[in-house]
């Protein structure tokens, strides 16, 4: 249950769930819980994001497979000139674009996971690497937060910006980077405000968690009461974390998370050097 709560909270806050699933056992001198157990915790966070955003996913999925209507003839009206491509004013075209933006942003992480899966489970699971990535991506998050637009939303997305966010998500295969933190950082660098960068990050988490879970099913061992407890704790904590961050960012910046990451990095370094 402790690991489930840790996974649920840290998957969606920009503080790295991989780092915490590595560091909590390290701090407490527990044996590593195993990849199969981690998979169960990740499926819990998938349930959390589906509970919050199922209407959005259903809307984008339908739009992806729905043909666009014929464009109006010239002179029939000026509505199409002023319509926003991502606000639903183009009779489905915006939803279809958003669906493709999510697909494009997912591809780099899928490729990185396929190519570097073994490295992520072995040589990258190093406390010193985690210290380095926690610090570097704290600075990037701070910089993006300072440059974040006050009014720019997901309407600012383009194909290239989606790919850029996807590349940041791919880097998050390294513990300490934080998938949510990296994609929120890239989103703000791409012109989105804090809240919409978080929303797009959460929407991105569904496909990548689902895909990673399917690939890792070969390492899944069994379903028992321990697994169920971790799964439920992860789902509930993840749901709470999503709701909290969306509300929090409506009036606050990311400073608290930057300082938390730096404090965590200092703690890891101190424990590593004194053990």
C-alpha cells in the first residue's frame, strides 16, 4: 500500500515515480519489489487517469475514426475563418487533430522504451544518475515555469510541438526525470500555460502507461492480496493527485515541486555517500 500510494502520487506530480519506486526501498532497506509488482502499480495509475479523462479519450477516439465533413463552399459564411482548430468549433476537426497530437507525442517514448528497456531496468537504476536527473530537470522545470504563457492553451499545439513534447517524454525513461514533469516542462516551453500543460501531460500518460504495461506483461507473476492492495492504493492516490494538481496550478506555479526535487536529490546524495 505504501508503494501504491507513492506510485499514484508521483506518477502525476512532476517529481518522478520511477525515482521514488527506486528510492523508497533504497531508503528503507527493502528488497526490490520486482518489475511485476511495479506493473500492477502502473495499471492502478492508468485506472486513475481513465476515471478523470474517459470522456476526453472517448471523444478523441471517436473523432479519429470519423470522416471530416466536406468544407463549406466559398461565400457560405465566415464561421470557418474564425474557428479555433482545437475548441470543437470545426465540427470534429479539432478533436481529430488532438487525437493525432497525442499519437505523435506518444511515439518517441514507445521507441525509447523498446530500444532501452534493459538499460532502464539495470544501469540506469543508479542513485547517482537519479541525483543528476532530479537536479537538471528541476532547473528546466523552473525555467519553463518562468516562461510559461498566461493565456496559451492546448490551442497552441502543432505537429512539431507535439513531437517536441514526445521527445521529452522519451527522456523520462531515465529515473529522476519524471514523465509528467518532462512533458509539462516541454508543454510550457511550447507555449501552453501551466494548467493546460498538466492536462496534456495527463492525457499523454494513458497511452504510454497502457502500452508499457502490455509490453511488460511477460514479467507479471500473479494477482494476490498484496498486488490488489498496491493496485487500489495506486488508483486512489493517482486520482487524488490529478485532481489536486489541476486545481493547484490554476493559482500557483511549480516552485514547490522544484524545491522538492532539489531536496530529494540532496537526500539521495547524502545517504549514498554515508552508506
